[in-house]
């Protein structure tokens, strides 16, 4: 009943429309709520259909979604998280962990990735994926990004002073990249903490990069002019991975963890990683592999020519005081 009706409507809109001699393509997102089942009043019915419609949009448009109580629960939960997140940001309760990156050729830690952490008193640990998405959807991301940068750089400053070659990787979300304040913010932080921007790698996921390619090119080139390095995160998971690379000034590719899983047994994953390494090499782009969990994986990756690694096999993300201990002189990297 409902699904047939919705599919029919979507299909009807599939054909192009002619407007003033131009061809127009339209898609729709449909939200469905059932009277009597989901809602007893017009107001509730419309609200629920609206909630379902946003769900349909989120799933990628040109779709329909049917309201359900689980959907409603998810949305109320997100509102709860949003409120707590707002407070946590104000109280500066978001923490930053650091995961070392290892250069195996010299057996040394060459840098860290800053990763946001949040434990709410009542809700417990909330994953960064979850709270960053919520921050993006609600406009909290600029304050959150500012806070993360602040905490990450103030820690990094000390390590950087002790060993100037260390780098710090910081993740940027989609809306941070679009934010007009990003460049002024980064400029402010760099001068406030007196850090050489060349030691900062701004990580942008391949997805974000591709989904808005013009803005991405424009902003990354501005960031490069300021001296920052650009790293393409989750590389290999996007759509058109290879072809656009030659046109951009990217410093690093971060090969996604999904290629590391089963690398021991998957000839396919080996071939893909190998191709990525060759290409990066030709284009003079550095490569780091993330998500290395076992020695076997490491061995395979080394055979393929990888030298830079990040993963649980070496170190888990840890609070700043953990890094302080690691950076004590003469402490070897715990691998052979
Ligand atoms: P990402 O930038 O790709 O970060 C790598 C993720 O992989 C981190 O998860 C890290 O803890 C995890 N990881 C590292 N080594 C291993 C391993 O060997 N095995 C496995 N299974 N996982 C490993 P985390 O910290 O949960 O972050 C998830 C994502 O959330 C990040 O993916 C990033 O996209 C986002 N994120 C985290 N912190 C921030 C932040 O400060 N700002 C922004 N915009 N996004 C952030
Ligand atoms: Mg990252
Ligand atoms: Mg990644």
C-alpha cells in the first residue's frame, strides 16, 4: 500500500520537466505518517511526517521514509545529546586524545593525530562520530572545533618545542571546511601558540573533499598558502579516488583502515594498497596507513612499501600525559 504509492510518486517525478524550453530534473523526499497509528491529531501527524521526511533526505533523497517510534526515539535522543553537548562545550569538558604515528624506517614517533573524546556523566562515552555529526547538524561545530584546536595545540606546543619535527594532525569536518571563520581561526591559533603551520596536517576526508570539490580546492589552496599541510583522510573509500589527485596540492594520503582488514588474505586489498602507494609516490605525496592492528598486517604492509603507520598495534589514542611519558628521551618504539 504505502510503499507502492510512494514509489509511484517518485517514479512520476523521475521524468524531466520542460520549463521555458529547458529540461529540469526534480526529485522528492517523502515522509509518511499514519493517522491513528502514529498520531491522533493533525499536528502530530504533520510533525511525524516531517520527521520521516528528514530521514528520507538524510538517506540520500529521492526516497521515502515511514515514521516509526524508533525514529522518534532517535531524534529525541539526539536533542538530549545536543543539549548536553552544548553544556559540555561551554564547560570545556570535551577532551582531546592523541594517537602516535610511527615511521618504521627510523623506528620513531613522527607525529600524532588529535581525536576528540567526550564522556557525559549520565550518557557515558559518546563516540566522536556521533557527537560531531550532531554538532554539525546543530551549528555547535564551530565552537567545538575551536575548543578541540585550542586543547590540541596547547598540548602539542610543548612537544613541538622539545622536538620541532613532530607533526599534529587535526580533523576538519564538512561544515568547518565551509565556515568563513576557518582561516581566521587557524591563523589566530597558530600565532597564539606560536606553532609553525607546516607542522600541522589538516585532515579532510576524501568524501567531504569530493562532495564539494570546488570549495575544497579553493579552501585547501588558501590553507596551503598559509603553510598548513593537507591530508586526505579515509582515502580509498570515496568514489572517484584517483583521477582528481593530480590536480591538487595534497601532502598526504591516509589509506583507510578498510584496506588493512584482511590484508593478509585479500589479494585484492594488497593490489589496491600497492596501487595507491605507487600513485602517491609518482605524485610525491606521503602515505600513511591507519588502523594497523596486528603484526601480520604490518608485515604485509611493509612488503608493499608502507613506512608510515598509525594503529592499535603501535599505540591507541591516549590522553596528553601518556604522550608526555612516551616522548621521554631514549624510549624506543615498542616494535621490532
Ligand atoms: P578518523 O579521522 O579516520 O580517525 C581514526 C579513527 O580510527 C579514530 O576513531 C581512531 O581511534 C581509530 N583507530 C586508530 N587506530 C585504530 C586501529 O588500529 N583499529 C581500529 N579499529 N580503529 C583505530 P575515533 O577516535 O573514534 O574517531 C572516529 C572519527 O571521528 C574520526 O575518524 C574522525 O572522522 C572523527 N573525529 C574524531 N575526532 C575529531 C575531531 O576532533 N574533529 C572532527 N571534525 N572529527 C573528528
Ligand atoms: Mg583522521
Ligand atoms: Mg580515517
